C-alpha cells in the first residue's frame, strides 16, 4: 500500500533539535562526555509542597475522570495572582482559560483567529512553536527582526503598510526565547496603539515572567487598553518547574479567550485534576519559590557569562529568561560553530538560525545544568582548540 502524507506535513520537517539530539547520542556512543545546554526545560524539581499536593490528590479514586476545563478554583487563583503580581484585574470566568501547557494554546490559537492566507506577525528569531501554529492555520508569516541595535525589540514602523493592513495577529515574547530581552512599558504602549489602529490581535507569550534578575518584567495586560486588543499566555513549566505536567493559561480579551475555549472544547478533555490542584498551590506560594529559583539561575548565569568573557567570547549578561544569546565567533556560521563545539568540547547549544533567519550569527545557551557542570563546560572551552587559535578549520555536518 502506498501511503502518502498530507501536503501540510511539508511544514513539519525534522527539527534541528532532533538532529542535535541524534548527534549527541552518536558522540556518547563513541565514549565522549557531553554537556547539554541546548534544551529549554528546567532541570530542577518543583517545590515539595507542590509535589505533596499532587500526591495527595493522585491517591483519591474520584479524581480520575475528565475535568473538561479548568476548575473554578484554579481560575480564581490565576486572577488573584495577576492582581497581586501586576495589578491587573481579570475576570476568572470570562477572561481566564486553562490550557494544556502554554505551547498548546499558542499553537491552537491562530486557528481560532485567522483564515488561510491571513498574515501573522512573528518575532524573528522566535520560539519555534509559533511557526507551527501559523502552519496549522494555513496563515502566512511576516517576520519582525529582533536586532541588537533596537534592544531586540521589533521595529513596528518598519512593517510595510500593506502588511499592516493584512495582518490579523501579532505574537510577542518578553522575556524572550531564544533572545532573553525585556520589553519596556513604552514599547508595549506603542504595540497597543499599533494594534488598535490596524485591528491586529496581540498575543504575548509571558512564559518566563518569573525568571528575571534585575527589573521585573512588564505584563502586557498591565498596559492601558491592552485587554481591548489582546491576551497573555503564561505557563507553570519554567516558573514552577512543572514542565512535564503540561499546564498553562491564557488571560485577557474575553472574545479571544472564548474563541480558544470553543476550539479547545473540540480537541481535549482538560488537565488531570491533581495537576490543577498542584498548580494552585504553586501560584499561592509563588513569591518565596520564585525568589529562590531566580537566585539559582542568577548564579548559573554569572558563572557562564564571566567564564565565557574571560575566554574572549564576549557575551551580554541577560537580565531575564533562562538563556544566553551569544554571538558566534568568526569565521563560523551558527550551525558550523554548534557542531564544532560538540566535536571539540562535548558542549551542546542551539544555532540561532533554528529560530529564524535573523538568528544567524548567534547561538542559544541554556542555563539548565548545575553550577559544577557549567564550570566544567567553561574549563572544556578553555582547553579546546576553538579558543586557543583564531584559525580553526571548519567541518560541515
């Protein structure tokens, strides 16, 4: 039997992450020690009280049915969290919706808001799931380059007039992945005005809201008029180390929230009840846990940044997120450097062009290993040929 895949599958090729994973396995099988700084998943556990809450409800036989939606208590707790953290008032009934991880919502939302051929404005470089959502909706991408000379913020004025008029959706992400930039209140005010003028729905991915080191990130919904034009996604994965539990939420414009809710009612049957109860406990105790988590990531950040700069690899110190966005040393391309790094040092990072054309010339480095492992990574770099000579032969993989 001749089985062929749909034309849509042309949009879903094997990702660079799988390629890196396969090459890492190959190097491991050859006896090489590998230090993986490529993944964007926390290596730390959730708080013990969150685990205890999950365990308590897992033992109850009555908790194994469909939840269908977020339970009322979770939606109320999300509303309280936004009020306490950002002075934002959201209606727990009409302006809050639980999703099976923020990626789940981000991928599905374009289908609820756009038609085939509509334009979606995406950050370039940006999180790869955004492109997935565009492809599923049959929409078209217009990339908004994130450039260093503009503090890695999109230049809204550079978007051509014909694109502005055809665009239906804009996705933003601050603190960002892969670029750990922060948006200012002034920038978000410009976004709200831009969205109102051109009738564009704004989606802000706020998954790294609790991982910052100096100034607290600005919630898009804290800007006057933001709820009229958009929504904000948040996640329990990064802020509370619950990545495997697959739970997140969207808050904001009630029409957008209702549209996603309607779509989701046809796609899934909700998140396991004990996980929702654990998520409630995480939000209720976010202040102390987040302070401890930020302290851990800050120590890791400082080890890597100071270590890399001491080697002559000049990298900026991120003020938020769990990544370092580093320029690739000459004469390498992003992909060439990543594979040479694995060959010469056993360190795995992600080429910036995996996140979009504007990511060429950079790599993303994750703060996802203990301090001693990061110190070992710096030592491996120090002893490698990559940083002991300026002329290194390049081998393409």
